[in-house]
C-alpha cells in the first residue's frame, strides 16, 4: 500500500495496551501521523464521554467515530456532529423479544447529547440489574419504560451466564433484520445499532467529508465489531491479539497491542 491518506484505529485492544493505556511509542507514532497532515480517526464502540481521556493521552484530537458508527464526534470541539439513532418503538419491541429469548439478560442504552461532558446524566441509562453486573459511575438506573422511551444510538444487552458470541447467535436470528448486532468483548455484552450502521459506515461518512477514497484508508482493529471497517478500508490490519474472525477478514496481521502493533505499521510511513 502507498502512504495512506487517512488512518483509522479502534481503541480498546488495538490502540491501547492491555492495561488500557496509550504507550509512549504509540503516542509518538500517532503524533507523527497528525503532524504530517494525515487525518487520524479513532473508530470505537465507546461513547463520546469515554473518548477525552484517550485523546489527551494520545495528543491528537480530531474526528472520532463512536458507538460503532452511530455517532460522529469532534473531540477538539467536544461536539457531536451526527447521530444515527434507534427509534423508541424498535427499542421497546427488541428488548421485549430479547428478554424472552435470553432469560436473565438486562438492558442499557447510550444516547448522544451535545458533547462528551454535556448532560452526562442523560447519556447512559440502564436497568438496575445491568448496574449490578457492569458498574459505571456515569450510569443512571431507570425503569425499562424510561429506558426505551427515547431514541438511542446504541442498545446494550448484558448477560452474566453467556458469552457475547452465544448471545449474538440468538440476537441475529431474532432481531438481526431490525438492528445491527455486534460485540466488542466476549464477556456477555451485545451492542445493537440502527440497521446498516457499523464502523465502516461511520468511517465512510468521515472519509467522504474529507474527500478521501476508500483505497487510501488504513484501518486497525481486533474484535468482530471492527470487521466491517477492516473489510471496507483499502488496507485492513488485525492485531496479533485479534479475534480469529478479525484476523481472517484483515489484509494483514500486525503484532499485538501489548507490543505496539499499531505503531509497528505506522512506522513504515511516518
């Protein structure tokens, strides 16, 4: 591949090391890309409120594709630029169906507000069981009617006794025609977005705005929610620690996130 015109990277398991830190080497490589004028776009399942700490450690603040493609966030201006939401009727129907098919599951939603620090108490809502299983200081515990009563960028489904892959099989068959089903961790958490919304569509929106062709995009990832992006990009790179399906989908496999696999590739050009 010739020198890329845009670099896109997942965050967890990819840009961050196993301790969820940006290493000095990865930060240097990222800053070199940015200094060259090449856009560095973070593409993550994280909501905007979980992005500023990463941006501060990286030293590069630009456009971030959040919530698996549902939200486009300007980290420099702390502004949500776009949100593709799931409507309340669909949320209500899907949660009812999944609760019957996956007894013991619980639900949460991510909603995009004006920015990462704007109305934080309205951004992450969940049932009380979800709170017990997945503690989070930003979480607001609410009844399910309130949970599904407004549009949301992402529906989260949690189960203590199943893996994410097991849950995904059930969810795909049951609601796969109504919502996009994926996961970024194997520990019993599904992430559902509006139909056709994924990391590839979010990144494509950013690339189109910048006038950059798909063939000039270099992308990194490690989990199944990264597969659409890696397949869409001109050159998709799986981490050495990546899920087997991600490795299969990629054009290349680099070293693991434990030994700066992203930086190892970026250092070819910058």
